[in-house]
C-alpha cells in the first residue's frame, strides 16, 4: 500500500497506545490473557486502514481480534477507527507477516484473514505473495488443526494460483467463489473491497482449512523484503532458504 507519510504519526499512535502491542513476541503463547473469556482468536494479516477489522471486532465481541500491518501510516487509521468505536477486544501489531511464528505459539490462532493482499504478479517476487507456499507453511505453525484461512482478492490470477497452492500446503478448500457479491453484498467489506465493488470488479473468496499433516512440512524462516525491518535478512554470502 503506497501512502503519503502521515504528519503527526507518533502522537496519533500514542493516543491509541492501549490498542498497540509493542512487543508481540513477549505476548507469544499468552494472547488469550488479553481476553480470557474469548471464544476464539482471529488474526488479520495486512489490515490496512482497518474498516474490516473495526467492523469484525464490533460484530464479534466474544472474539479476541488481532490486526497485523507493516505500514504504520495505514495502521494508525485502523487503530483510530477501533478506538472511536470504544472496542475492547481488538489489538494491533506493527509488524511483518514473515515473523508470525515469533508472535504466536503453535495453535494459538483459530482463524486467519488475508484480504486483498498485494498480488506481486511477476515471478521474481512471487515469494512475497501472502499465499506463497512458504507463507502457507508459516501459517500452519500458528493455526490450530481445523483452523481456517479466509482469503479474498480482486486479482483473478492470484486467486487461481492460490487455489492451486492451498491443497499442496495441506489445506482443504471450501466456499470457493469467483463472484462473492453476485447476489448482493455478502459479509463485511474491506476498504479495498468497497472500492472494487463500486467499480464492478468481481471479488474472489475461498476458505482454506488446515488439515493435520504428519510429518509437518519443513519451515524455513522467511526473509522480508525490507532490510530495515528484518534483522534476519541474509548478507550476500548467506543462502536465502529453499524453494
Ligand atoms: C492492498 S492492501 C489491503 C488492505 C486491506 N486488507 C483491505 O482489504 O483494505 C494490502 C495491505 O497488506 C499489508 N501487507 C502486505 N504484506 C504484508 C506483510 N508481509 N506483513 C504485514 N502486512 C502486510 C500492506 O502494507 C497493505 O496495507
């Protein structure tokens, strides 16, 4: 998401400080302590400006809702939206999906939302797609068995490619549609979705359920594209993991 640098970002973040988990790794294995009566933990990856996050958390007060975003200028808008609604069951992580296993213990997440992620159309950057096999393995490490990934995108090619990846990664597919709103608006729309819907673009959606695998596929830490935010980024002499 390209965004103009927001003036007053830090004071605005400070005003929403109670919603921000500053050290998500310290929360690993302890997320439910934030809401002991929560019936489930839902995690949204790349929440952007967060109209989906705010609406979902409001509609599901018995759920602990965590929103992850690596662009603070977008995330602060999401935080302000949730604060304005007075929500007590939503928290934010300023971080990268590549580090999810540092933030969450095995099985700690019941449901994961990936909405309108960047398609990274070129093969050169395919590994950055949030439905790339390396990310699907990563998610297995935080999702419980039977947990779901709910995936929406406007991008036809990314969707078809992802439909091929999920089963290979040990997820069973259901609720596959290439025109979610054909019969009228279904579910909560994200900021991007609202724009595409107004333009008449059809929305793709599927649910991928984590199946038990024995043995689990090997996990190789993911190297993020941003060296400033990824201390594990290899030097020129370090291999970047296997395909
Ligand atoms: C196209 S926007 C969609 C935002 C929102 N989900 C929506 O549908 O309105 C994709 C968002 O995902 C975030 N994002 C992309 N890759 C990410 C990653 N590896 N970790 C965390 N956030 C990421 C981007 O910063 C951006 O805000």
